[in-house]
């Protein structure tokens, strides 16, 4: 039997937690599983999920104050008592809820229904279009996470080739038609350094094109509708990439095309699933009808339907961004850098990240080079500050300084979050500015990076102009440090509260 | 984690002789005030008093955890006392015998701060029978401090 409990007292520090402990102890003693959600001064801790509710047999409210979001537990058998009573009589409360649960005729829904129900609950908040767009965003993140390994393989291969052979190694793979047809020459060629490099280069190219966009489309669809989305997604991605079918080939849809293909595949799967068939044909539907028609429809959509528009869009966007120079690139870089450091790994940061990765897979890796510098700045600057200027930071932050700097060096922004959360108004602005400055400088100098993932300061070897990049990065860090220290010096915490009209 | 960041040796009292709930609360509140943890002692005592009115803070097992959550508290902290003679404390079913008292001072601070987290850890610690008994039996402040450090 699985039990739930909510504990909440007025101060939210003492009784809430003690009652939780006592209930856990008592449940364990009597051999029941229990999950206790504490609604205290720290907010909701150990939140009970929709799935917990579905699997539970009953809930104990040990509360002196109102229960937050009580509607979550409407369907459950319940008992109620004061917090202090639960501390003293935890055994009795467990016995009570067990008895209550046994009397109840509530049937536990099965796991599938639970998942559907929790989905439905979320669904009801949005209309169909919003729901689809949200799903798409989630799917896109899943897609991007699945292309990262490919990007690493392809990107590092190209990066290493750059490192060892310089940027102009095109002569290595420019083979004539005669050479390619000459079997003896090719056999020889494949055992030479030149030959190996040739193959490496092609592996790298294939990792990018068309494989990467296919995987992106497939896993975008997978993230939205699960396994049935995979095959239509792969095919849609292939079409989006200008994959050829006989003599037919289409404009390359690139990154955007892949995302659209994934969404289209998922959409068709969703629609086809709605078709009602007699239950004998249910397995035929899953095995044949859905993948077949979803695949065909996705191909048609990408070839002749709106997919083509997105392919066009992708191309135009690429051309437009390529044509940008000087001031425009400075502005774009600045915006991307600011976005990167605004929420340090949150949705705004992710939007900039998606954009830069997308541009990178189109071959415009300068966006990711710029983004990499920006995202390394908060960790580096705050870590360094906490070490160099400890008086501006509390004990905890000082202790975390070194590790935060190392995380920043490795391109992980999250280490900076604790600093930002404690003092957002004085920390975030200059992290954004520092990131913006560095990204603007790097983007406008069109510095390339050999990999469009896992960007970090130690990626210097695969950056086309490492010293310039590093200089701009250091400038960004310096701006972030100088600005933040200035803010902390001239805008004291007390003034801050007063300025914002916060009464103490 | 180290709960001694919330208290000091001066705030720990062993085997004190008091005759009432008010007396021990006043004693501990004085110490919190002297240690600079309170901005306004009267305001804090009022909050503790109000909490006592609201419901029992004696939790059985000889333990009482009176507390006040108010902006009269400067810094989250606590003071404790073990009592030579048990005193009567209003419990759930009438008066209870209490021999160990923790007085918590809780600021009206934002949720989730480190100190609030530590205070909640303290209350979890007091649930442990062994810890409580060791504290009641302690004759050396260091024993209590050690128990708090090892939490």
C-alpha cells in the first residue's frame, strides 16, 4: 500500500518537518510506503506528482494551515489532523488512513491511464495549437540532445583536421573522376595519410549532412509522439536535407527543415492515431497504417507542401545572416550573448543555443563560437571574483568560487546560478553585458569553431583564430567582473531594497 | 551539515532550574537577544507567545519546541536548555512534562535560504530518540555541540 501525506504548520520550520519524520517512521514500522510533501518556509518540498497520486491509496493531511493545491488529491481517501497530533500519534494516523483506504472502493487507474490523465490535465490549459507548439519545443530539445553526439563526431573531426592541416586542406580530397574510377589508384589511396584524411573528411561531412538533420527530425518527432514518429521523421529529415530520390531533389531545408519535418511527422502520426478501426485491426493500424501513411504524408509535405517554404526560409535566413556584416553582426552577437547569460541555462538561454547550433549545422559556426564565449563568462567571472574579491561574497559563495570558475571554463553556466539567485539585480546585468560584448566581437570577426557542441574554453584548438577569440573572451570576463564589482560597491544591498520600494 | 552555525555555546544551557514555561522562554530569549540575533526582543516574545496560544509546542518525549517567526528576528538561530526538574508544558492532551526545550528564532526571510534549511534540519534531528536522549543526559556543552555538528 502506498500512502501520501502533507504536513504544514504556521511557521513552516518546526512542526512541518518533525511531523513528516514521524509519519515516515511510523509508516516504515508498519510496512507501508509513504511520500510526505512538506509545505513549509522553504516552499513545497518533495512535491507529490500526479503519478504519485494515481498510485496512492490514501492521503494524510497533518496541517494547521490550508493545503496548497489541494485539488490535486480530490480523488483520494483522506484523514485530517493537526500537525502536532501527527507528531504524537503518527502510528494512529497511519492506521486510520489504511483503514480508510481499505473501506474505499476507489480503483487505482493503470499506468497508461495515469500518463494520459496527467497529460490531459496539462492539455486542458492550452488550446490545440499551443499544445502542439509546446510539444514541438519539447521535441526540438529532445532532437537537439540526440544530434549532439553526431555534432561531436563531425565537428571534432573537422576541427582536428583544421588543427593539423590548416584551413586549406581541400586539395586533399579533390580527386578527379579518372582517379575515382581507377581501382588500383583508389586501393593505394585508401592506405595513405592523404586517403585516410579524405575519408575522415567525408565521414565528418556525412555526420553533418544529411545524417544530422535526419536524426534531428526523427528525434523531434520521437519526443512528440514516441516511437512511431521515428521512421517518418528520418525520411522527412532526409527530404528536408535535399536527399535525392532518383533525379528528384529539393532545396536543402537544413536545420529548420529538420525541425519542421519532425513536427510534420509527429502531426501525421497524431492524426492517423485518431482513425478508429475495429479492434482486430488495431495491430495492423500500429504496424502498417500509421507508419506507412505518416511516412508518405511527411515526404509529400516536405517535397511539395509547406515544408518547401521552410526550406526556402532556412536558405534565406542563412543567406541573410551571411550577408550581415559589421554593425549588424555586432548587434546580433550582442543580443545572443545577453540571451545566453540572462537566465543561465533557462529557456531564453536555450533559445539562443538552439539558434546558434542551427546556424552551426548550416556551416555558420561563428554563431556557436560567439555563444560559447558568452556562456563561459558567468562561471568564469563569478568564480574569479569570489576568489579575487572575497569580501563581496558570503562564505558559501567564496568556497564555491574555484569550482564555479572551472565549470565556467568547461562551458557550464549552471555553476553561476546560485550567485545569480541570491543577488539577481547586481549579478545578472553585467554577466549579460560581458557575454554580449564578447559574443558581438567574436561574431563580427566571424571566428569559426570546429565543433557545434560542448563549447568551452578548452575548445581553443578547434577555434579558427584562437588568440583573437581568447582576447575577446577575456574582454567579456573583464567587463563582467568590473561591472559587477562596481554594482556591488556603489549599489549596496540596503539601498537596493529601498530603491525598489521594498519595505523591510 | 553543521547546525552549530545557528547557535553558540552561550545559547546552550544544561540542567537549568526553572519553574515555568514563561521562565525558560524568557531566559532563552534574553540569551538570543544578548547574542544579537534579535532586532526587537519584545516583538519576538510576542510572536512566540502567540504561537503558544495557537497550539501545543510540546511534542511528547519530553521535548518542547517553542518558536517565533517574525521580522523582529535578525538572524535565524536557536537557543536550547535541558532542565534539572521537569516543568509542565501545554501539550496535545493536557499538560506534559518537558525536560528539553529548543527556542527557535525564525526571520520572515525568503523561503529556501540556507538558514531556514538548517532550522528544518534541526527539527528533523530532534525526532531521533538517541539524539534527544543524549542531549538530555549531557553535562558538557561540548556533547550537545558535537551532536549538532554531526547532524
